[in-house]
């Protein structure tokens, strides 16, 4: 088993070196930053699916929340918002939301004063209706005012690492409510529910322009380390500035991934991890032994969502722009599932290996396909058969084909992943 780990990670290292030789250092360092961020997200999915058997197809929503979190925390302060009446109007909106929530809580407890049955249901519906009207009566004028006067709320201008942490915390908080709603479902029903919730989150984030700017995007998002422009101001040439700046960013991301991997692996090998695997393998038996199955699964969902949020925040920081319209299910959900399946569900190192390997394959498939099509097109033209049309668009489409081919081969020859879960058995 040790030789398998050494062999696979050595092969991955040689692949990265080969990419660096053929594609250049700036591209390779950028590739590895994004690959490690996706590996962190795959580790979050491994907590949910590998440890607990939870089908979460709402990864896209958690990544968007993480991206918004770092944007809100680290983007410079919008002075036009803070000197206007916007903060006061948002304060009134918050008070309306609190009053509505209190009204709903009281409505759910009216049986204590003798209101039961259908009358209790009517009171709850009425409370929700009144709370909604009260909230919208304050929210709509505040949103319209902020957009017209200052464009949007803006950021807080705080350190980027704090933004990454807030992105993870925000995703974990929303993950808690998502889990409370959907974890009563099992297998494919849970997957459908999380897909729907992710689409709701995407729609909300794209349409609250006063808070996220919606489709107008936000940029530039600061870096936790000096960016290329800073290095250029220090006298470095553009090529070197991109290499050194991205290398610094890579070191920070690798540090985050290593810390997360260490903590997750310790938890997996401890009593908590054994309990989670017992619930995953037979939740009925675990429940009969006194384990609170739903609560423990909710823990997994929250912890996994936190890592996804941090990964989403890292990606937004690195590209320097927050664009809610750029999030697509195939890139921000399906690819991550392929990473975990190919790497090995239930194995933390498998999630890391799969995240790095699949992202490299995903990114290289387009330029390699373009080079192949161009060669074939030249040969076809020389033979008098005509050139291949739309090579660029066809090359982009080859990503999906290559990914499908990879997962097909992996499921055929390594159905449990390249690094399957290793279970110690004690007689």
C-alpha cells in the first residue's frame, strides 16, 4: 500500500514537472494554485460523501458563498455607501427580519396557549405571510436606494486570509440550514434537494445587486501576498513578477491544504471518524446503538461545506474577480465529483491526489486537443480535404470528452479509486 502511494504521487510530481517544461513556469504555477484549491474542495466533498455517504450536488452554491465571503471582507470600503442613508435603512431591514423571525417562532408555539390543529397551522401561515410583508416593506426601498446612490454596499477592506475564513464560515452556516432541511432525505433524493438549493443560492446571489453587484462583477479582489503589479513596482520584469507572485500565493494555499489534511486525517483515524464510518455503513444499526445519526451527518455536512467555502474564496482571490455568472455546474460540481471518484472516496490522500490530477487533465485537455486538431487540419489541408472548422470551440468541448473518458477508465479498472479507502481490521 505504501508503494502505491509513493508511486502515484511520484507520477503526479513528474507530470507537474513535464507541464512546467512544456507550458512554462507562469502557467504551471497558476495551474497548481487552482489545482490545490480544487483539491481542498474535493477534501470537503470527501468529508460529506467519503465519511458519511451524503450525496451533495450543491457544491456550486457553497463555492459562490465562499467567493462572496472573501469579496465582502477584503474588497476596499465603498465610502459612498457608508456616508449615505444605506446603513440606516439596512438596520431597519434587520430589525424587520428579527421581528418577523420572532413572530414565526411564537406562531410555532401557540399550542401552549391552547391553539392546536388546523388553527395552529393557519396561525403559522399567517405569521409567515406577515413576516414576509414586513421584511419586504423595508428591504425593497433599501435595495433601490443603495443601488441608485452608491451602486452597492462594497467591502470591509480587511485582510484576505480573514476573508477566506469568513467564506468558510458563511458556507458552513448556510450548510447548517441546508442540512437541517435536506438531511432527512436519502441517496438520490438528497442529491436532487441539494441541486435545487444550489440553484436557489445562485439565483439569489446573482440578483441581490445591492450586496454582490450581481452580473456586474467585482474586481480587483486583493491577494494575501504581493500581487504581480507589486513585484513590477519593485523593479521585476512582467514574466518574473507573475512567477514570484503566483509562487507566493501557491505557498499560502499549500499551507492551508496541508493544515486541513492534517486535521481531517487525525479526525478520520480517531473515535469520531470511526463513528462516522459506522453511520455511513449502516445508519440503522448506528442509531440502534444510541448514536444521533442526523446530528452527526449534519456535522459532516457543515465541516465539508466549510472547506468548500474556503476553496471557493481562494479561487476568487486568485483570479481577482467575483462574477456570479461564471459559476457553472459542470465546472464547479461535476468535475469535483470526478476528482473524488477517481482519487478514492473515503481516503483523504485520494481526494488530494484526485483533485490535483483531474484538474491538471481538465486544464491541459483544451490546449492538447487544439494542437492535435491543428495538426490534423494542416494534414487535411495538404491532402486537399479542407481544414477543420472551429478548432477553438471544438477544443473546449474536448474537455468534457476527456473527463468522461477518464472517469470511464477509472470506474472500469479502479472502481474504488486510485487510492481506495484503507480500513484497518482488528481480530
